[in-house]
């Protein structure tokens, strides 16, 4: 057709659109220029948008912008520039080496634009060639809209060139496909557009053939719609009859179900009442237990304070005695240990942490017990050259206590080892191992409990390990005995620096 409006309507109805999820700024600027009828600016900006999209690998949007730029070229009769641009677009699509089914819709757009250009400059043979290419590309896709668009242009071409029978065949094929999918409104719109286009172009043959085909299709669609409506009504009647029969047959069952549900509701109500009573009783018992636990905790705190006070009051008197006597020294140490343990249990203050090099720190711990070990005892340190954040006071106290005990219980020719290991990004372990007689498994937990038995204080008050564990807990860690080690005793101090 000669008039640009006709081709614009075709594009609106059947153009295989490639809408991107997001329009680039360049394309938006080109659209604004088009709306303002600044066609040269719009053409230039569409070309820039085309190049930008292609660089980003957004082939679909790039081809669309390139085709729009070609349309603006031949709008001003710049045919060579338009054909060159379309050729450039095809070469860019081929260079992507994409699957042929993905390239076909893009080539379809460029062929379609060439077809319209040849129709406009009255070269039907060249237009026929491009139409054949369009058919080939449409056949390589599964896009029905693209195939319908091709059939539409095929019909228009045949009508325009006087090949009425071929035009009817192509148009009927397209209309049958869309009718089969019940797109009646769309087919009707196509017929109306084709008739209007024929009138605008002055093609009496196209108008007559389109109108004749339209009326025949209208009659057939009316029959199809009537048949579908009758079948739908029959189906609805059958469904309603089946529902009525089903309701009649299930009435007795529903009555039984209602009775059963009523009985179940009564049972559930009774169960809920019983459950509420049980829950109320549980709540009362829980409150009572909470009060009891609170009272016990308060009593324990008072007892700890009381013991600490007694220890503090006895200390001045004990210091007046001869501390060289074993019994007096034992009482002084016991008093000091009680105050230390009590202070640990009551204190909630955060500990000061410092970054220390572990290898020299561990070697210093071992050096402090060299004079206390028996003859022939080997002292060994295994610590990597790394730093860790620890509370030096507490860790030193714990390690010295463990190493001193190891020195006491390791026989001549034995071995004592201090190790430091990094277990994770913020977790560490100190391991103190000796080759002494070890600790029986049943006492592994008992040795960490204070005041578990009456002792001769001159032989130790049994508070050393409880104090060490309490210090470990204060550092967000723990102190325990390795039950898997059987060649002596191994204590494991686990710490976390965060």
C-alpha cells in the first residue's frame, strides 16, 4: 500500500513485539523526539540506542531501535541509508552466533521493513522476495503472533498485486488459525482494518474480496458461537442435574455427619474445659516453683555472702598467728580461696582482654614450674607463633594451678606438656597434659565442685579447680578433663575471644 497509515495499523495489530524489561535512556529520548516530530534528532538517537543495546548484548531492543531508525531514513526518501542500516543490523545479529530460532525473530523485523520499503517504491518482485524470507524466519519460531503477521502481509501483498485467490487463501489460513483459538474479536478487527485499508488505497478488488471473506467468516463464527453456547448450556444442565442427584443421594450422609460433628463438638468442649483446668493448675504450680527457685537463689546468695563475710572477719585474726605453722597457713589459704570463689560468683563486671603472643606466654608459664618438677621430668610447649585476646590474669591463674598440680603428681622421668590450639576463628584451647596417675572417671565432675567433702586443710582445701572453672566460665569458656586421655591427666581450657 502507498499510505503510511496502512502500515502503521498493520504494525499495531500484528507486529511481533519485542518489549524489553527496561527501556534505555537513549531510547526514551528518541521516543520524546518522535512525539515532538523532531525526526532527524529521533533518527540519530535511535541509531545511538541501537549501538548501545548491541554492545550490551540486548539484541532484541537493539534491532527494534535500528528498524525505527531505518523507518525514519526512508521517511525522508533516504533509501540507500535505510537499506545499509538494515544490512548492518542483519550482520550484527549473525555475528552473535546465537541459535537460529533466537535469531529468526530479529531477521524477521529487518525483512519486514525491507518488504514495506519495496512496496512503497513499487518493486513487487523484491517485495515478494522479502516476503519469502519473512515466511522462512517465521517458520523457525514458535511465535504464533509472528506467523499470523506474516500471513497478513502475505494476503495484503497478493490482494495488492491482483493475485486474489492467493490472497484469499493466505487470509483464510490466518483467520482459521485465530478462529480456532477463539480470538474472534481480533479476527474481526483484522477484517475491518483490511477493508478500511483497501478503501484508503482505492483498491476496489481488495475491498470486495475482503468484505466477501469477512461476511462468510462472520456467518461461520455466528454458527460456531451459537453451537458453543448450546453446548455450554447442555453441559451446564448436565452438571446441575448431576449436582442435584449427588445432593439427593448424600442428604442422609450429611445428616449423619452433622450429628457426628455435634457429638464431636460436645466432646471437644468437654476436653477444652478439662484442658483449661489442667493448664490453670500447671500455671499455679509453675508460679509456686518460680517462687521456690527465686527463694533458693536468694538463699544461696545470702549463704555465699555469709561465708565470705565469715572468711573476711577471720582473716585479720589468722594473720596474727604464726603463718609458718602448716595449720595456720592452710586456714589463711582456705579463707583467701573462699573470698575468691565468692567474689567470682557475685561479680558480673566485664573482663579486660589483651592481645598476647601465645608462644612466649606459654613458655613463661612452663618456666614458672621448672623448680617444682621432679628429677627427669620433661617440660614441653607446643604453641604456634600467633596472638590471641585473653584475660591474662585469669588464664595465668588457671594454667599455673594446673601446671603446679601436674608437677606435684608427675613422677620422676615423666612428662608435662602445655599446648595452645586454635579451633576456629574465635575459639582457642589450652591443654595441660601430664603422665601422672590420672583422675578416675567417676571423679571428673566432682573435682570441680566446691565443699564436696570434709578435708584436712593442710593437704589442700579442694577449692583450686572450682575457682579455675568459675574463672573459665567468667571468660565465656569452660574447663574440663579430657575423658579420652588415659596415660595420665589432661585438662582442657576452652576460650572464646568474641
